[in-house]
């Protein structure tokens, strides 16, 4: 801790004592103490994506709260696994967190013989910061405006159950298998090299049905180029209140994705708790929540314990689906 910060802290204590105010020790409302050095928020994808933008929204509010420089460092490669392998090796004296998602922390360790890291042994969950839904969308050529009409069509013509997804091994891929189970049909998964070509074929009419993250297809829905028939959340998305959930459409299924900060297991537990508390407080900022909503992402306020429980429940839901798929990269 710098000498400057120590003097500033002592002055603050002196003012509080002079005013007769009680000292606060680790309460939720106390100002977070500074770290012993700068903090890096590592993102396993290129700048500009929703994960990157979420990290930057948090970084600009986290820096003044912690009293240190907070930077976002992009480490794209291997579908996010490269960042995980790098953060795993962070020395104990350095401050780094990875903003990870289920593809890296749940799916990859199941489908790769050696992902290069163990999500349980090499990382500690710090705080979930967002969640996102999946969407079932159809092109205008199909002329359907309700999920129940699509369900009836697929029951009558199961060979038409061709689901386009942004990539094999992605969460939309496995969610597509969940949808197939819910409908009692065996879907054919058609993989694309990302959300952009997937949407292009859906708009163009060569692909009738797509499953992708809601934030990826919602702009085309608003523009009237495609129709989203259902979203995977337990409740309707705040920015898309007119689109029903799968359960409202008669399918007993719900699922989501998330962005969560993870610390390397080399980080001291006290520092993990400090960062978890600071991020928890930052996520309550109305300005940040409004900015996240504009990205079509739902902000989440979560403690380290709540995040750990979320991960446990999430794995119980998704691991059987991934294993049954037999998917291998």
C-alpha cells in the first residue's frame, strides 16, 4: 500500500473520530480499500463485443472505487481459452481477473481432452455481472409469428427441424438440442462462422430457423427483417417485453448465459473478497445498469457466494446436455 494512501486513510480516520462518527470495518457501505497495485480485467475476445463492452463499463467505475488503475486487456484466441490459460498463470503478487462465460468455464473443459486449465482448481468465482438469453428466430419467408405455430409445423414435418447456430460447440448449439428435447424432435444443427452470416442467411431466406443469443438477433427483429418467437429467460427481457418466453409459448424450458469475473487461484482470499464486494457495489450503479440494458444485456448484482451457487446449478443443467451431444471439437 502506498505511503500516500496510508496518510490519506489516517486523515479520514482522524476526521471521522473528530466528528464522533463510528469507524466502519468491512461493511457493505464502507469505501473499498485500495489494492496493492493496478488491476487488469482480461477479456478473451477482441474489442467491441458485448463481453468487452461490459468489462469497460465496469472498469471505469471500479477504478475510482478501488483507488488504483483498472485496465481492460483483450486476449483473443482459442474461443476464450487462451485468456483462461494466461490468467491461470498470474503470479500471486499481481492483480488480474478474467471475465469468463460458460463456453470457456463449462463447455470447453467437457469437450476438450485438455483445455489447458481446470475451472475448479485454477480459478475462484468472484462475481457474476450479467446474463443473457437465447432466442428462437425465423425468417420472414416462413410467415410465422407465434412459437406454437412453429411447434405444430415441426411436429408435422420433423425433417424441417434445421436449426442454424453461430458455431458448433457454442451455447446456442447446445440450447438448440434442449429445444429439440422439449419438442420431441431431433434437430439438425447447421453451423455458421458467427452470428453475422447466420443472420444473413436467416434474412435472405435460405435458413428458416435460427438459435442465437438474444442480443445478436434482436436488432434484426426490431428492423422487421426476422421474427423472434421466444426467448429463453425465466421472464421476458426488459428491453423486449413483447416477446414471450419459451414457457409462455408452451415449452417447458429456460436457460441463459452469463459473464462472470474469475480470479486465479493464486490470488489471496482476502483480495478476492475485496474485489467481489467492490464489483457487487459497482453493479448497483443505475448508470451502469442503463448502459448494460442498451447493449441488450441484463446486469446482475451478485456476491461471491451467490456466484458460486449459480455456477453449481448451471453445471447441473448444462453438463448432461453437452455430454449427451457427443460433441468433439
